[in-house]
């Protein structure tokens, strides 16, 4: 473990990876708080605890928060895999940091755009920008391991 932490690229990846996981927790907390505020519960037992079965319902803003969280899961989990493997391929720290930073910033913008319902194409552009470093890392990983396939 000590050798991996001494790897500057891997440590840089861990920094941005942990920030992304924390961002996902924040989105999950926001979703829960919006559910409480809107009294829109996904499970009948939760609705009963907070006023009755009439609150076992969907709310458009709760669903927006939930979709933002699901989108994070669909995009951040692959980044965590790609970034970890990419870190082991020996990229330069500056290039790797750029990959990680671009992904992080684009995902933050994507979440803000989702939660605040910013005008199109803000969210779509943030999604595309975040995919660029992921595709780049995937291609570089494949080039590094192609000889072993």
C-alpha cells in the first residue's frame, strides 16, 4: 500500500476519486432531504412513519435528484476502475491530473445542472466532456495491455 501511495499519479487519482465519492454521498443526502421536505417516499413503511400511506408517492423533484444520483453511479464507477488501472500504466503526472480534474469538474457541473434544471445543453455538454478523459484512459489502457491479450 505504501508503494501505491508513493505513486504520485495513483495518489492524484485517489484524491479525485474520493472527492467524487463524497459528491455522490452529497447527492444521496440531498435526495433524502428532498424526500422529507416534499413528503414523497418510495416505500410504504417510510410513508407511514412520516404521516401516512398518502405520502407513498413520486415527486418530480425527488425523481430528478434520484436520477442525478443514478447517473453518478453509471459514470463515476467506471471512472474509478479506469482511473485506477490507468494510474498503473505509468502516465505523466500532469497528463493524468488533467484527466482526473476534467472528469471531476465535468461531473460536478453535471450534478449542478441536473439538480438546478439548468438550460440544455449544459448537462449534456458536461456529460460529453466527462467522457473524453474516460475514453482517453480506456484507449491508453488497452494500448498498454494489448500485447498480453
